[in-house]
C-alpha cells in the first residue's frame, strides 16, 4: 500500500509538472505571472 501511494504521488507530480511546462511554454516572456495563476486555478 505504501509503495502504491508513492507511485501515485510520483504519477500526479509528473502530470502537474508536465501541465506547468505546457502552460509556461505557450506563454510570452511578459505573461509569466498570468500563466502561473491560470495553471494554479485549473
């Protein structure tokens, strides 16, 4: 059970980081704060 929780945490962390990178990649340099708040909301 403990190992399953660890794998689930790593899996969700990977999804979150991938989503963050995707939102940051499409943002212009001046739009970094706006994209950061959008990523946090969604």
